């Protein structure tokens, strides 16, 4: 007979499920919070772009990114409801955060319907992105070649058999968590 503690330790962590199921197959390396609502999992992290708060709100404020979201097909609650609950749980952990930003990748078939349904503000589309494709058609993000002490030039990457491709940028959405941040988002993007 298996004890409850053994059963729990055998369950994959939120990070393990994101790595296995999310198209990025990774979790942010910096400070982050993992939230699970029913079967849906969310990862909130400090944004990679240090200027995103100023872009969104017109001034430097405490803004975090909803960097990963995944739920299995047929999950128990709607993803919009789970997102709302995850944001509420995140706010308990980081009460000084005034806004969230997240991205929907059209290259993965994501157009941001969940964010629109949850009343996030559409703030535009980022610039097109550069990726690299190998001879087998496997596409990898440029950052694969730019991490830690590794920084390969375009010609070095291409010497490994990759070719550069460009794809449409991601759709950007923001959620104000305070009255003033909601007002700033509406002034700038409505």
C-alpha cells in the first residue's frame, strides 16, 4: 500500500509539468512563483525586459510577467476562471506588484483569447522574432545560443547548420492590479 506522502512525492511539480507540456519546455530562471489552480498551472516571474513597466505605465513600477500558463484538455475549471484565481493567489505573495504583462504567441496558434475574456488590456504586438531552424525543421529560439557564458554570432550559429528565420511578434496583454495602473493602461492603450 502506498502512503499519501509517497503519492504526493510521485506527482510532478508545477515546474516539471510546464517543462513537459508548455511549448517553451522551460521555466524562467529568475525569481518566480508557481501557482496551481485545479489542473491548470501558472508561472509568474520578473520580466526579462527591464523597461516593460515604463512602456506599459509610463513610469518605472513593480510589474511582473505571467510567463507560463498551461492546462490539460478538459480541465475542471475554465481557464479564464483559473487565471483569475491564480492572479489573486499571486497578489497575496507579491502585494507590491501593480501590474502584470503576458504574451500570446501567434506562432503557436495563440491569439490571446483567454486574456481578452479575462479583461486584460491589449497593448500591441512585439517586433518580429528571430529563430533558427536546423536541417530537420526543428526551430529553436535565438536565446538558445545566448545564455550564460555562451554568445554565438549569427555566422557561428549558421556554421552549425542552422538558418535564421523570422516570425511574427507576440501579442502583449497587461492587467492593472491597482486603480492607478488600470487607469494608466487605459489611457495609453484604449
